[in-house]
């Protein structure tokens, strides 16, 4: 049995890393679990702690067995249910922390044509049960004609758009409403914070235009999510993560809030202490809303809560769950598990190849094991709990990977804080109902 005991505020919390059971425990229960983890027999544990064997057995039964109605599901690896179309390797902005080389991902600046888009969808549908098509870039709305054709051609598949929010029009917004397209808009906070890092190629800030886009969506009663990035610039300007979350929450309760990754401009990157503070504030903001019964969906945190607290628990094999079930296709038809792992060794092939479908499973069986968590060169207790680990942020050591220094330094205390906050919640019903409405 693998477990972790957390001590916080003179209280003890234990998590079973094999089935995700989470409990408040006392000192005796902690010692029982610790000795059992060291493979002592129940009789020896009872003797050592001077307690009854029955008490040991009851403690272990509760901790080791799933509660009634709860199921533990293994991640399905290689069964596609999402297609990501890189419809635009181009962007009208020049964000300071852009990880995509101005939207091109170090490729030719180009837009996907309709033939490639339709071929990619047809190919993906033949390989799996495609439920979602994510239209991405670059800035996908630069290729709205292709987006429109894909949406209209496949009305039974949900198509989602992630946009920088600068080229929205009434026509596009009406189309989004008519076809009920999930949309995510990027905005990094108040104008001073946003415009410091998200600007047009000529240096002009984009905040005003993005807010206009949000207002258009609200006027048309279109639900939307926000994607935001927290940077060193926000810290220098005196804005905490909570400050920015309070600002964004005025627009929507569905927010994907991330810190700048290691692949971005070092001048934008947070120090380990700043990253720790950022994540802690995001966790506390989320749980403050949960305790008040207010709707909240902070993507990574919400996903982890679902992983542990919902009746359907999932243990991830791959670094990122998208690797297991998504195919990303570039404008030339090249296909990969993710647009951020677009190296030849991870290439499924090209959707125009006559034998692409026939060889897909064989290639996936070779590629996906490379992207699994057992490829980490060193184990960390918190890794099984993480909802995803972006391969682009890992240190490639050839046949294995290692966590970057920031993750090594902050992963354990951040996870401990989240688990402790989870242990304080007694009724999850309101939380699940508000999130499931989104």
C-alpha cells in the first residue's frame, strides 16, 4: 500500500495513493497505517501499539477499501475521443510569454485548408468515438471559414474554440451562439497586467478589445470560459493570484488559470516561492467558493477534486490524459498525441497516408508508453495525484524524464495544502451540482 500522511494545524490527513481514499485520522490510526505500509503483520502492529487486532483491521478496511458506490477506473490509453485541429499556425498577437513561437510552433506560418480539416475529422472518427473537436492555433478565428465548415459538417460532434479574443465580430458571435460552440477567451487580468504581456505585434495592448469580445458574448447570452496566465510581470505590478481571480470571477466562474511554464520567456517565469504562493492562493480561492456554496471551476484544481471526491475515480498512466485520448493534427496533416510533443519520434503519421488508419494502433502502442508516468527517473508521492504533467515542462533525459526544479520544490507542499483543504469539506453536493452545470 502506498500512502501519504499530512500533518497540518495539529491535524492528520491520510491519502491512499492507490485508490485515492482521503481521511482525517488520529495519531493511533496514523501509526497503524505507517506500520502496515512497512509490511508488518496485523498481529505485530497490534502488539507494537498495544491495541486490539480488531482496531487495526477496521482502520485498514476503511482506508484500503473503496466506499460503497465508488469505482476506480484505469485510464483508457489509445482510445480516441477528441481531435485537436491546429487550424491556424498564425497569430495577430506577439505575447511576451508565447510558447508557440508566435503561433507557428516553429513551422511555416499557414492556415489549415478545408480538405485537410475534413480528412482529419473523418480519419479520427474512423479511429474512435470522437466527442469533441478543439479548434486551436495560433489564433483559430483567423481561419473562421474552415471552422464554420467543420462545425456545419459534423453537427453531432461538439466543437470548441480557444481564442485570444481580439478578432471577434457580431457575425462570429452569432455563429457561436447558433451552433452552441464552447468558447474560451484568453485574458490575464486587469488592463495593467494583461497589456504588460499580451499585445499586438506593434506593441499595442489588447485588453480593451478582449473585454469588448467578452461583452459581446455576454450580450448574446453565450457561456464562455476564461484562460489566464500568471507571470512575473503581475507580481511586479503588485497583483496577487487572488486579485486576478477576483477580477476574472466577475466575468465567469469557469477559469483556467496557470503560471508561465518553463518553455516560456525566463523574464516572465515565477520563482519557486512565487509559484508556491500562486498555487496556494488558487486552491484557497477555490475552496472559499466551495464553502460558500458558490459556483467555481478552476480547471486543474476542480479536476483534481473530481479525481478524489467523485464516485468515478481515475488513475492516470500517461503524463497528460490528453495524450491517451486525443490526436492533434497540423495544417499539413501531420498527427501527434499533442501539439506540444510534435517531434518525429511521437508522430503518428500523416492523415493523407493511405495506411494511416491501419497503422495507427501499432504506432500508438509504441509512442504512448514513452509518455507514461513510469518513465520518470525518480518517484514522487504526489505524481499519481496530478491531473496532468505537461511533457514540454519535463527534463528529457533520453529514455526517461525528470520533473523540473520548480515542480520538485513545490509539488509536495502544494498537494499537501490541497488535500488538507479537501479534508475540511463535509458536503460536496453543492460543489458537484454547480460545476456540472458548466
